[in-house]
C-alpha cells in the first residue's frame, strides 16, 4: 500500500490555476494588494457570511499576531487561552509581549467555560479560544463572560473555515476571528490567513500593520511590518474557493466511513459534533483509553505506511521553549486528552476503501 499521510493538500484543476496566473506575465503585478487580492477578499467576505471585513495575510500565524496587535493591549497584559491548540496560538500571544494564562478544556476539546472566570485578574485583557477540530466553542458563554468583565475575544478559527453555528458563520464570533489558509487546511492559499473584523477602522489598522503603515508613496501613518498575501496565493484561493463545498462533502464521506466502523469499538471515543454546527469535516480525532494504547496504534499504523498525528500533544503549556515560565497547573483534562488523542488521515481525495482499511485495522489492533 502507498503511504498515507495525515493530510494532503487539495489542488484545483491545473489549467484553471495556469489560466488565471497568465495575466500576471503581462501586468507584472505580483503583490501589494493586487487585483486578485481584492477579488479574494470580496469573495471570502460573501462566503464567510457577508457581515465582516476580511483582511488577507501571508499566513495564519501573522494574521493571528497582527489581530492581537491591532487591539492595542497594554504590555504585560494577560490573555486567557487554551493550551490544547497548535503552538502558533500561544506564540502569537507571547510575541505580542502578553502573558498567556492557560485554561483547561472540556470534553469537546475547547476551552472550559466553567473554569474560565476564576482565571480573570485585573490584568486580563482578552480571551483567545480555538474552535478545536472545528468544534465551535461555547461562544454564548464566552461572550457573556467577556461582556461582564469588559474583555476582548479573539478566536483562533483556523479549524473552522466554512462552518456555521446556529446559522452564524465562524468568522463572525468575538471581536475578531482569525483563519489559517495553510496548505494543510480545508481551504488553502498555499500559505495564507485572514482576520475577520466587524469595523472598517479595524480593517484599516490591520492593513497598516501588514503593509509597513504605508498608505501612499509619501505617507506612512503607523509602524508596521510586512505580512501581505501575494497574487499567486490569492489565485490559489480563488480557484480553491470554487470547489470548497465539494471538498467538504468528500471529507464528510471519509469521516462517515471511519465513524461507521469505529463507533463499534467500545474503547474508542469519537468526537461529537453539535447538531447546530454545519461542519467542515477538517479532522477526525479518536480518543483511546490511555497513552499506551494511543501510541501503539500510532506505531502500528506507521508500520503500514499510515501516518496519523498526535494532534495536539504535548499541550502548548508544556512546550520545552517556555521552561516553566507560565503557570501550567490545573490543566488535567487538556493533558489527559492530549495523551489519548490521535488524528487519523482526512483529506478530500482519500480513497474510501483505504479509510475503511484504516478503521478496521485499528479495531482489530485495539
Ligand atoms: C494552522 C494553524 C495556525 C497557524 O496558521 P499558519 O497558516 O500555518 O501560519 C494557527 N492556529 C491553529 C489552531 C492552526 O491550526
């Protein structure tokens, strides 16, 4: 059997991409908010519910960093966040000179709103949750707590592209929602990302941050860096956006194949999707009884050329680089789930027969 990786980037039809980049050889406009950049922002705005401005970035991490920076929090302020996420979320907070305060997670892998309030101090400026595996956070409760204490909310929505919860798009939660369009995500621009914000002034602030604060040849209005998306990325996005619905449907079939078989396995716990969520089927996390069993399955699959991923393990609070600098007690649930979880391969073109083979192999091995 050929090797199967945990994910595989979707590619639009080759001719469509080539046809669209041809004009770039005439106009030589490769970046600096070109025509395709403008077009992708417009199309994404519509796709993401139509109510938020969409500001494109060179990648998801810079989108997250600049989303945080755009809020202007005082240096040293605290941001309550989840440790059960990709390291980017935590790094983005720290690289802004802010202190991450880790909150435990609940059984749906998202931040535990019952443990959130007790972490709030006079230094707390914001809450930064993540919609893990596309499981939309308890947005109502997070919103209530944020209002009560006057906190900002920034969602790392990297896993939730295309999702809606009770009819509202994932882009529309919190003060800002941030997406990654990395090649491994459901929707991608090779590398890329976006910040979705309700106000035009925020869009302008983000524009300045990602473009050196330059508004015209003679006018630099603020201090900024460079985090712009280029035209080749934007074209990839425009092409991929045409196929996103089909993409999600194909992923759904893969996940249904897994579920049909693995729901029979008593010692495996599957991810529960909320009824109110239109799901993007980005990931398939399976929870095993303990770390030993999880690692056993990981190794056995690997021996057959199937690459699953211990996603997320370890939790970001335990990353070696932080060297005990940040408090990381009372994260029992996050650590426990992180030791037991395994993300199985999911991508649109994963052969259903292979998905069935993987699920049956696991059921026999467990
Ligand atoms: C992918 C991802 C990011 C970072 O995005 P890049 O586009 O790779 O920079 C941040 N947070 C989460 C949860 C992610 O999955």
